[in-house]
C-alpha cells in the first residue's frame, strides 16, 4: 500500500510508474493499493504474472482507513488486512494481537 495519495484520474501506466517509484518494481502476484487524498476512493494495481490491471473502488459514505505517511511511503498488508481495507473496515486491528481463540 502506498501511503501517498494518487490522483484518481491516473490510468494503469501512471499507477505502474508510481509503483516503480515507491516500491522499486512491480512484482508478479502482488497488488498495490492507492487512495485519493480524502481516502474516499482507492485503486488497486495487480501484476498477475502476465501483465497489470487496474481496478477502482469508491465509498459512498465514510472513508477508507488508510496508512499514515509518517510511517513511510509504503506499508505491507496481509491478505486478511487487504480484505478488511477494501471493505472499509479498520484493518490495523487485525493480526496476531486481535486473534480470538476458544478456551
């Protein structure tokens, strides 16, 4: 995930250029997420091993819970955190510290 906002008018080439700028390269079987400055829209650039594709998602209410630029230009998310993020849930609360087990 890139913590810096992306202009939502950006197409696949612009998003790919940002991936290379922030992450160094677009790795196969990876997804790269970007949000606008208000965190109401996001785009995901996926390198599927053959090429790249770009998808967009918009929230009609609320905001995506986005990373903080003070943590650096990029963050790595687990599959579980990614699913929570694109759903609009607080993904930072997921992980080992938030596990509920049966006693």
